[in-house]
């Protein structure tokens, strides 16, 4: 889920409106040294990559809705402690409610559930590559909606990513004879598109509070929606609880979600946005490796080629976006 996190914390300079009191809480978090920031960043990339294999295991015990809801409750508790200690608990203003709902519904609910549902039928290694096509959908959709300019690097990146998508969806890699496999791939791609829609909205929103300060409210809304939907759809959760399930949920909720949000906010104040954006393209590679180690999933050539194309495409799109922002800043 990295690029939605990056979109949350890499908001343009207009993030805080001049009319707001520029909440003091965020300033209380001192910046890290470059070495500490890079070390924390590497830990986050590893945590996110492994989280796909963790989710793959959790949905074997519980339905996707309950998997996402329980993880969200754990993340909510963790963030309450983290943001409370850093004095980042604030009451949101009315103008920030749309972005709270956007992140909570499009990313934390729709994306989370579709990924959890899709990964039941797909290897985690293939799901993580499909899930990380999100920036490519942003690069394609934003210019069409008049929200961005399509530069040559972004166009080249999008084309490379789409070729990578075709490679991973070819019949030699995905069993098109299996309805469940096709359904799983479709759900993960839809999840990526939902995530892209969220990112496009986030870019256009005029923030009052900081993204970190709104985070607890986004998770709260998502937790309520996920829990209500799970109760209506699946009833009370039924699983043979064990220490394994508990540890998997603690990892996914605390490390893969709550700690990752806080960590990325610290990292993005200490190293450049371009460095973090490009560095996080390593997450699907970590996801592939962790699926091979933890789940015994094979790494076939089509997966390697598709991952390389998509990661390269994301890198080009990111560089193109960065170039466009520099030109906009230079022209005032």
C-alpha cells in the first residue's frame, strides 16, 4: 500500500492553508538524520513487502472483510498511542472531511478488501505486482481528467507498466481457465484503480490539518465501515484462533499499517520525496522474495519480467511527475 501512503505525506506546499493555525503537533516530531531516515525507510519497505504474504495467510482463516476489519482495529489502537504521544491528535475541520472520507473509503476500505479478496486466489507474488500498478493508472487518468500534464517520461512509464501488466496476465503466467484466478486478478487490478482515484483526489485537496493528524480519523471511519460490512455480510467472525493468527494480525495491524504510516511521515521530512518515491518501488520486489521464502511460491520468468517493467515504468512516471513539478515551481 505504499503509494497511497506517499500521496498522504508528499502533499504539495499548499498542504496547510494560510488561514489555518498550522497545527503545532507535526512540528514536535524532529527530523531524523539522513542515515537514520534511510535505515527506517528500508525497514518500512521490508515491512510493506512482507505484509502481502501475511495477508495471504490471514485470508485462509477469515473472510476478507473480517481480515481487513480486525487489522484496522489493531492499527487504530496503535495509531492512537503513536499520535497521542507525538501530540498529533486533533479535531478535524469541516473542510478536511472530504479527504478523510476519500482515504477511508477508497483506499482503506475498497482497496484493502479487494486486495484481501483477490489474494485468496492469486499467489502473493503476483498480487503485489498487480497491486503496484496504481501509479500507472494515476499517470493515465490524471491527464484525462485535466488534473495533470502527460509528459514524455510519464507516457513512457505508463506504456512500460501496461506491457508489464500484459506479461503477468499472459496465459502462461495466469491460468485463464480458472474463474477464481481471473476473478482474483480482476479484484486486485480494481483495487489499484480505486487507490489511483484516491491519490488523484488527495493531490487536489486543500489541506487544513496535516495528513498525519487526519490519519486517525481516516482509520476510524474505515474501521467502522469495515466492521459493519463484515457483520452484515459474514456475521460474527469464526476462526480457530491460535498464536499464529494473533501474531499475523499484530504484524499486519501494528507494523504493516500503524507503524508504517508514522515511519513514512518521519522519513519524508528527512529525505527527498523523489528518493522515497523511487525507493518504494523496491516493495514489490520484497513482496516477491518474501512470498518465495515464507509461502514457497515459485519465481517464474514472466513474473520477473513483469515486475521489472512495472517498476521501471513507475520510476519513469515518478521522474516525469517530479520534472513537471519543478517546471511549475520555476514558472511560479
